[in-house]
C-alpha cells in the first residue's frame, strides 16, 4: 500500500497531493498571465477608438430618430386622416354632438334660410292686397312698421326649429353620411379634382355642404305650419370645418405626405433600433432611446399647444364663433394627441424595462431582492407540499427563452393593434411583467447532488490491512 505522511503524522492520499500540485501550477500560470499585458498597447488603442466610434454613431442615430419621431407621428396622423374614410368620419362625426358646434350649425342654417325669406316683399304684397280691398289707408301705412318685429319673430322661429333639428338623430345620421361622402371627395380634391360636398378654398378653408341638412330644416319648418319654407329653393350653404393656409400646402403635396406618413415611422424605429444595436452597452442605449422618444412626444405636445393658440389667435375676428373653431380644432387633433401619448408611454415603458434589466447597482439589487422573494415564496409553498414539479424544472432550464417569447408576444400585440392607446401599452407591459414574474416564481432550480464521502487512506487501510 502506497501512502504519504506529513510532518504532523497525518496520512494523505496521492490524489490529494496531485490535485495540490495541479492547483499550484494553475496559480503560477495565472500569476504569469496577470504579469503580462492582456492586449498589446496598439491593439488596445484601436479597441478604444472603435468603441468611441460606435458610441458616437449610436448617439447620432438615437438623436436623429428622436428628432424625427414627432414628424413621423404628425405625418402618420395626416396620412391616415387623409386616406382612411373610417378614421376621417370618426374624427369629424362627433362634432355634431358638441353643443358649441350644434349652436354654430343652427346659426349658419338659420342665416342661410333667412336670406331666402324676404319679409319686406311679403309685407308689400300684403299692403297691395289691402289697397285693392279699399281698406283704411292708416292700416296700409302701419304694415311697414311690422317688418322689423315680424322678421325678428320669423328668425326666432327658424332658429328654434334649427336648434331642434341639429340635436335630432336624423340630423346626426345626415351629418355622418355627408362626411363619409365628403371624405371621398376630399381625397379627390387633394389629388387635384373637384368636389360637390367638400371644397378646399384658396385661403385654406375646408368646408362641408349643408344643402341636404337645410332641406331637412325646411321640411321641419313646413311641418310646424311655416308654409313659406315649403317653397324655398335649394340653398347653397357651407360650414367651415378647418381654416388654415397649410391646407393648401397639404393639397399640393398630397402624394409626398402619404408616402411620408407611411414610411417615416418605420424609419424612426429603424434609426432607434440601429442606435441601440450599435452601442457598446445595449441596455443603457435602450434606456436612452426610450427616454428620447418620450421627450420627443413631450416636445410635440408642447408644439401642438402652441399651434392651437396661434391658430385661434389667427381666427380671432375672422370667424363668428371662435368657440366653435376651438372645438373643431380639438376634435381634429384628438387622434394625434392619443397617438403622441401612446408613443410617449411606450418610450417610458421601454426605458423602464431596459433599466430593470441593466447592470446598475440599483437594478441588480432590485432583481436580487425579487429573486430572494420568489425563492422564499417557492420554498414556503414546497414546504407545504405545493410544487411546480417537472414543469418548474423545465422553466428553470429555459427561462431565458420563455422570457424572450413573452417580450416578443407583447411587442407583437402592440405592432398589430389597429389603434394602440396608452392603456393598451401599459396593460400589455404589466401583463408581460406579471407573466415573467410567474415564470420566476414557478421555475425550480435543479437539485444539487450531495457529494458522497470518500474513504480516506487510513480507513481503507483499516478495512484492508496489508
């Protein structure tokens, strides 16, 4: 039997001595490697230069993408409003339910009807009839004095009828249909063709024809006993939906706006993604890209508020109902505001997710705390006979793949959503986070094999004496 004895008389195994010798050789090799430069100086300089170049290019790509993001959102909104009939109707149709716009519509229709009712001529014809009947001259002389109060009474009657018409469901249906037809003609106008229901004037007025709705008012007046309304001819009257000189520019550049609204948002995503991939620290770059995107949407919201003020200031004194113009502007940019809020929330969610997955001490500490909490909860459940079983072992082995699949599914939901909203973004992010937390809770670490006690040389010698 071969054995070695130390100075203290303890018998050791030859395997232990061999292992100690191997460890000493590895230690010496490590000291030698540490004493040598890991990378030649010229290679290290080239490496640092490449890193600085990549970082600079990543910053440029992310900044350009963030600057183009507001333009892309506005272009996408304009393209969908101009080409999507359903979106256009959904944008303009609710205006008929706004009390301010209802009042403006009723006033415009009343004005159009009163231009065709000549109370003075009616009184002249009555005076002529009285003269033929040889009535008292004093009665004939008094008739002209009735023109003003009679005109006021007729106008009040027409206005009350118009107010009841614009709040009826029949008028709402007529408004929706008129806007649906108007959108088809709007596309034709933008392409250089004419339109009967909708027109774009040289001063940038987008107007809708009210002839059909005034006919509806005439029918309602006739039903209420106003016989003159039954003989009214078709009245050519319009209602201004938008007034801006930029509308003429949009009409002149319709094709470019459509192309820009289709491709610019994808270009923005490509620039931001390329910046993240090119960066040396991807998660940190993803945090910067998300925050930059949210900042771009904040700048767009401020710009929209400024544009609203300038628009209303320009219309002050030029339109009869500035409050109606304000309601129309707010309704027209409703989807634009919803889009910028959605994109801004998406940027914040991406930045938060990238931060939580980063290597900062706070993020690592948070993940460690969550992992410890999941481990304690799993141990508590297993102590009471509740276990995820083989499925938990499988999740522990492939948890990275499962997490990636969950994130990919969340991204796919947002990309395929026809009208993403901030609520959808937050809900999708929270749902994905809960699923990932459930995976971490159910994932069971592989059981560690307990080392078997090796018999010592002394015990083997006792069992097998030589």
